[in-house]
C-alpha cells in the first residue's frame, strides 16, 4: 500500500512540476506533462514499478482516457457536428487511406511479410482522441468548429480501428473468423442499446427531485462507465462508449448550470488525478536507446506517419468546406496518437513469429513524436491566426 501511495504521489507531483515548467517556458502544458511520463520511464525510476503495481497503472491510464472522452462528449456541440458531417467523413476516410497505403507499401519494400505490412499500415493510420482532447481543452478551443471536427473525425477512425484489430486477430489466429463475423452484430446491439438509453436517461433525470451537483456528477460517472463497459464487452472498445455517453448525457441534464458544474468537477478529477497516469503509460512504452540503435528506420516511420496523415487530410479539401490552413492544422491533429496503435503493435509483437523488434520500437517512437507535434502546432496557429478554429 505504501509503495502505491509513494508512486501515486511521485506521478502527480512530477506531472504538475513539468506542466508548470512547460507553461513558464511558454510551451503548451501538455508537452511538459508528456515529458514527465518520459522522465519517470527512465531506468533511474525502475524501482518504483514493481510487477504487482503495473496492472493498476494500466487500469488508471485506461480510466483516464474514459473520463477524458466522457468529458469531451459533454463539451462537443452536436448541432455543429451535423453541419460538418461531410467534412468529418471526408477527413477520416482520406487520412486513414493514405496512411495505411504508405505504411503497407514501405513494409513490403523492406522485405517484410504481408501481415507485418498490415500491422505497420494500421498503426500509421490511427489517431487518438485522448491526446487531441487534452490539447484542445487546455487551449479552450474544443468547442470550436475545427476542434469538434478533429475529435469526431478521430472518433470516426475508431471504425477502422475496430476493423484493423478484428482482422489482426483473424490473421494471427487468436480471434478466429468468428470475431470478424460477429463485429457487425455487436455494433448493431451497441447502437440499439444506445438508442434505448437516449430515450430513458433524460426521463430518469427528469424524475429526480434534487438538482444536487454531487448526485448528477455520480450519475454521470455511473452512466459513462456503464456505456464504456458495454462497448468494451461488445469488442468495440471503451473509447467509443465513453464519447457517446458524453453525447447522451448532454440531453439528460435539466439545465446548463448543472451541466457546466458537472463538466467543471469532471475536468478537475480527470486532469488533476487520472490523466497523469495516461502520460506515464506513454513514457513507459518509450525506449530512449532505440533512437541510437535504429535512427534511420525510426525517422522513416515517423516521416511516413506524419506525411500520410497530412497528405490524406489535405486530399479531402475538395469534399470539405475548410480552408487549406484549417486542413493543415487538422492534419497535425490527426497525427496525434498514443493509444490503439500501441495496442496493435504490442499484440503483433507477442503473437507474430519473428516480428521485427526494430519496427515495434519505431512504431512506439512514432506514436510519441507525432503526439508531441500537435500541441505545438496548435499554439502556433492560434497565435498567428486567432480565428482559424471557426
């Protein structure tokens, strides 16, 4: 118990200190917070992370992502998204297609197998709503047109994440063809349940006599975790469920005053206590020696990851209402990674015979470096073009 309390204290303290230093140096706070995860991932601090503690850290990291996506769903204006649905679909599809093709072709040129090429293409294709949400919230631009497009386009990428994971399970033989066949049915069951919840939750909230902020906050957590658990149990992953839970809860609150109070409290708990474990998990996946051992491969994979998302986003211009400058910033946002691609890489490393360890290292490094870029680009564009988000 003392070991875990010490680790908890060290993680919160380190994240806070590095975040404050980053702010003082006029960098986005998230940069310092990610660096805090890298700092604690150094061999110097290996004594803090016993085998018994690591599962708890992973759980807290995943919980941080779920809380963050519930909060994101609460803050996104669905009426704006309906107007931008064409932009969202075009950006999501195009950015995935270009990135996958680049990674797949590069792996084949390197002489790797088709399954390795599939893994690299999938990892380059994906994006993370969690890291984007943090940067957008800290700059107070999540509720803008561009901020919401980035998040929902990233969420649309989850459809591809599900397909990639299901196909990978089939290819490596751990999930079998049954996993792929059941996926459409699981999606239907999930959205049918969500539709029923959309009807019932507002009625339930309307029956509550008290407008206690504590009561609504607790119910928000219960409903959010419940829907995330449902989506996870149906092989859809908790991220989709958490975001949709936030959308549902928007319709349930009696007043904006209550909704804003819940958002405020959830933001304090999420950023103050839980999200630091997400940064730590990124840091623990990073091996600094890899840059020395495989510099050319790492630089190539990072470049392919960035170029694929950027060109893919810009290629969607004829089908969107966004300017070139806005699409460039969205391209930076779609490059923000940090969750699912690491899971795919780890699954491949453990189950594919002779999976190139240098490629695994390159994927992890690519995930981290491309995640760094978005907060810096966002700060630069907001300063140079103050009205770019709308």
